C-alpha cells in the first residue's frame, strides 16, 4: 500500500507541470549516449511519448557525429577536425547526409512510431527549412552557419499532431549543391528561437554546466556564462551548447536546459520535477 501511495504522490507532483506545459512546444536536442545506448534509446522514446500524450509538442533535432565517424572509417574515407569541426569535403558531405538524414533520422522516427507516436523525419533541406552558408569554405569545406530558418513546415507538422524529427543539414536552394553540415546544437537553438518554443533541452553526456567552484550549476544567466567562458571553465564541446542556449533564450524561449542523457528518464525528471537533473539557463 505504501508503494502505491508513493506512486500516486509522484503523479500528483507532476500534475502542475503537465497543466502548465500543455500545448507548448519543446525543442529537444538528442545526442550523446542517449542516442547510442539501446536501453537509453527506449527510455528516451517512452519519455517523448509521455510528453506527447499529456499535450506537450516535442520537436526533436538530432546529431550523429559518432555514427558519421564510424561510417567514414568503414568506407575508408579520410576525415579530420579543425577547431573542433569536422572538415567536410563533397565526399564526406555525402556520408554526413546519408547517415543523418537516412540511418539515424529514420531509426528515431521508427522507434517513436513503434511506441505509439506519429513521428515524421525531415532534413533541413526539406522545404528549404534551414538555409545555410559556409563558415569558411577554404578552412572547413561544407560546414555551414545558419542564415535563416523557415519554421512553417515544422508548425504545420506540429499542428497535425506529428513529432518532427530533424536532421541538421543546411540548404542553399541550389539543386546541384551538396548542402551543409550544421552543428546539431546550433540548429536546435535556431529552430527553438524561430518557433518561439517554451523550452529547449540538450541531452548530453555531462550532468550540466560547471560553475567556477567546479560543481555543476543549477542555474546560469548570460553574464555568468560569459565569465565562465572567459576563465576557460566553459570550453570545448560545451561552447556550442551554451551559445545555442543563449541564442534561444535571447529570442524569447523561456528556459534552456542542459541535462545528462545517461540518466534514465532524464527528460521527465527535468520537466516534471521541481529539482530537475541539469543546468537551467535563463534570459
């Protein structure tokens, strides 16, 4: 009887959050171990389905760097990084699109559909959703920066109760162009901003963002983040994540979250509990 009472208590604690977020768009950047572990894939899918069923409107943006690296190795195509970015020539870009838009995107879509959602996979090229330009073609090749987001196709899918699953490939609008390899964190931040999402959540392989004391911070704002960047506390792969968070909240997204995707049901714990499991970045 005690165990049943505890289960009811958990449901009642979640109720205010369910009511608060009903009909709101949440953009979720899906990556890290949550994207590669079979167990965590299932937990992620169930979390998304629960969010979907209680009225939240999830929009998923996914990465796939590990899978791209593995495929390049299998095909014996050379690849290297400059400033943390994979230098992307035409041959590498073909593999990037094949893995992101084909393999990973469809795997996520199929998993969500299997669990009872109406998910549909799209690429940033579809309907010219993500317009991009080269960051520095001589240095990085087909690695792109986002110049515009046409969010209308995403809104139409959400209005029809679909869960959009988006591969971060940028388009130039030219039929003979291979497209651009876009950082998935950056793409998620721009998409959340364009949609005016209630929240953006980044699933990573870290408990959150460290503060100057070496402990993981529960909340941060732009001024604190700038100080942590200047002192080198925020560095490496965390930089594009916090930049995407700041871009989103500066455009009206109420909160950005960086959570540990290695924790089972991390999404539900962050959204439906008062304590959460990660770092919240506020405007």
